[in-house]
């Protein structure tokens, strides 16, 4: 099972978007969904598969942080940071 986390589109060029995931920037193909700079998106297998509102993206990141804190008894830094 795969879990997609939201990222923010920073730029688009030649059919690829640069998407920021909590400071980690990756390139993803945008041919499946209409995407513009500033959109929040889900990426799977190197392709943008969905756009979403900022509030939805923030709620997902918050949920991931809650899940992570429930499973990390050692006090490690959160994997998912606020967007």
C-alpha cells in the first residue's frame, strides 16, 4: 500500500512540475491533471494524480504528524512538517 502526502508546486516546465514536500523537492509529470504553480498536489509513481485545496493538504499533513507521534516513542523529529 502506498500513501501519498501533499506537496506544493513550485514551478512547471516541459510537462514536469517541481513539487516541494516539506523541503524535499522532486520532479513529477503533470500530464494527467491540470496543474498550476502554487497548487497543492498528490504524486504517485512520479505523476501528479490530484490537486487539492491548501486546507485539505494541511489537514493531511497534520494527520500524518499525529499518526507518527503516536508511533514514535523515542521522541524523534517529525517526518512530515507543516506546509
